[in-house]
């Protein structure tokens, strides 16, 4: 019942800049953060309970875990602390209403709202880039056959996954397709000049590009089935014959007592109106789009799986988009 205590403690530490000043004594940190010494000590004790700081004599230091909240850490989760502690906590207040199917409740227009708030948009995509570095840095190792042709990363944020893939596979060309406001945040590293194209667009409209490989990484879970189906049909239109679509998603557990993914599934409901799915539910969704699931790989050390999909010899169950 008190899980939010931890979330809000992390948010306070990040917003007050406490971890930026470590190592230091309580008095030094209090002065740097403009806090009463006693109040600063109370926050440090709570962070210590969470395993994010430790004290050696009078000196406080960050632990390996706590260092992840520093903005200059290469895998920094500082933006995530702000996202979960401030942007998302209010969304969960609507959970009972959403679960009742109240006709007056509509899922938040999450991505449209982000587009209207530049600072929040930038913070969100810095967070997503950090998550990508945590979760998908070694993705290429699981796709040894993906060595040539054009790779389209649809809804790929600012391109972290695609950058990593292109750096590891010098024969690949890349296209990053994103909403216009996100595409403006993305850049082409000098090392990928001539190999990476940034393309502003709408996942629900024709993509205007053909590719031998398409990635949808944690995209489909943002949407209910009908919207996800529209995205998959657009992906099918852009997939070259013989090509492969790679959907990277969490798969809900189905064997008792595996209930993994249940909380994230509820979060998708209240934040975007989307959902997490079982492998069987993805299989059915792919079939409706004229696609066939041919392989599932678990990504070691993470919670995601790579679902490899083909379009060859299949037609969508519905020839027209919803």
C-alpha cells in the first residue's frame, strides 16, 4: 500500500538535486540544496533504506544503484524518476473508473499532450532513450542474420536502438519514423551520416518507405487492438517481400502462478488506453493484419521478447483500414 512512498522519495531526491552533491556530509548537502540540516538527514536516511546512498563516518556516498539517478550517468534514470513520480501518479487515480468501462471516461491523449509541452516531451524521450540503452543495447546479438538492407524503426523515439544497430552492422541503412515533434528532437550522429534518414510521419497513415526489416519496439502496447491493427497493416505495406517485422514487447504470463506484467498492463490502460498481451493475443493480432509469427526470442536479463513476423503468402483479414 505504500509503494508510492518510494516513488515520491526518488522524485524529491532528483528535484532537490541531492545526489548531485555526493559525496558529502549532511551539512554540506543541506547547504548545497538549501535544506534544513535535520530535514536533509531525514531524506538521506530514507534513501539509505532504499539502498541508494550509504554513510561512511560522516560522509554520504551514492551506491551503484543510486548513481543511476545522476543526470550524467550514461544509463541515467533521473528523467524516469520525474516521469513516474509526477506525470504518471495522477493517471492511476482514474483506474476504478477505467475498469468499470464508464462511458464518460476516455484514455488520456498521451502523445498529443506530450506534443504540447516541449520540456516534458524532451524529458520523456530522454527517459525512453535511457530505457533503450538499458534494455536493447545488445539487441543485434539476437538477430545475427540482420546484416544488410534497410531497417525501419517505426515509433523509435530519438533513435537509440537504431543507432546501436547501425553501429554494429555497417552494411545496414536505417530510417527512423516518428511523430513530427519527436523527429525534431532526433539527430543523425556524424558516424552514421549517409546511412540514417529521419522521417516525420504518422504511424496510422502510409509510411512512404520500404524496408527489409521493420522494428516496432514497445509500440503496440500503447494501443488497443483496433489501433494496433492499423499500425500493423501500415507496417505490412512497408515490408518488402521476404522481409521481417520485429515486434519487441513484454509478454503476459499465462502459466499459473505467473502473473507477470499485470501492473504494467493496468498502467497502459490508464496512461494511453493500451494493453499488454499474451503471445496468443499477439498471434491473433498479427493474423488479422496478414502477418505470421514465426519466432519468439526472450531477451536475456530483461522482460521483453522479440516476436519475428513475416508477411509472405498472407493477406490481411480486412483489406481496408479501420
